C-alpha cells in the first residue's frame, strides 16, 4: 500500500520539528544553566569550591555573545587566574560590601532588590515585591523553605528565569509549542518589568562600591547576557507557531 504525499509531507515536517526542537531545547538548557550561575553569584559569597571550579571553567561560548560578556568574562577569569590563599576572603568582603549593603556610596547601598531601586523610599517590600511575588505565585513557583529574603531579590529572579527556561524546554520536546511560548513570553515580560527596568541603576551604583575586578566582571557579564537573552526571547517567539 502506497502512502500518500500528504502523509509523507507530514512525516518530513514532523522530523524537522523534532530536530529543530532538540537544538532549541539545548539552547534553553544552556540558558537555564547560565541564569543559575548568575543567581549563585548574587546570592552569597563564593565558597572555595566555587572559586576553584570557576577558575577553570570554559567561558569561551559566553564570551562570544557580545562585547560586554567578553570583557566581563575576561575580568572574572583574569582575577581568578591570580587567586591565592586570600582570594576567598577578598571576594567575600567585596560581595558583602556591595550586595549585602555593608558599604555605601553617598549614602546609598547596592543591595540587589528591585524595590530598593524602584520605590520612592528606596526600601524593601514595596510594590515591586508584591508584583514579583504575584507573578511567581501565578506560575506556581515559590522560594525554597528557610530563605527569608523578599522575592524581588535578583538571585531569586534569575532562578525564576531558569525555571521558566527548563519548562519551555520540556514543553517543546513534548511538542506543546503553545506552553513553550507561554514560558518564554512570561520570561520576556518578567525581564522587561522586573529586571531590565532597574538593573542599570543597580549596576552603576554597585560599580562605585565594588573593588575587585572579579565582581566588576560579574556586573558586565550580567548586563551583556541580559541584552543577549532579551533578543533571544524575541527570536524564539518569532520562530514558534502555536
């Protein structure tokens, strides 16, 4: 029995979708892993194990994304290439000074909470916190037990983007393009409303407080990756037909 042309065309089309979906799934996984790395960099001072692992990590792929990422990656790796017995302490002091708010510039601290940078009072638990909490709840995501910081901490928001990316990956591999689109749309809108809306102000202030080349590199890599990823989200959505 001969199969019809329509059937053959359908099989070819499905094969192309699977191959393309696999490539995009790898991209979404890499995207999630990078956001997890960023989340860890803003969460707490690095452990010695993290420092040693990062010192030998291959950042070449990310350095190719754009000039900002390339400069930031070089700053981080060059600093770690000269690591010694005092490196962990120096990085911890720098992290605490800027991101934990023990140091200030003209009376302002660079703690990475959206509310601090978007509220008139410059305080936590303001409108941005409520909006982020509501978005996470609507997507059935919540902070791990025992973490008392507000949900609008940059580290938690990067973790949220990683979760959305892995959900998009899973839905895409299942052939559920509509749900994959949903996750990337939420990711894109969340970036616009709750990260890109204040990150530059945070980065500018942090840059005046931070002292190590490593954390200046972290800021550059973050800025560069956010710019790249915002464009990537648009490209993915333009290429997916639900």
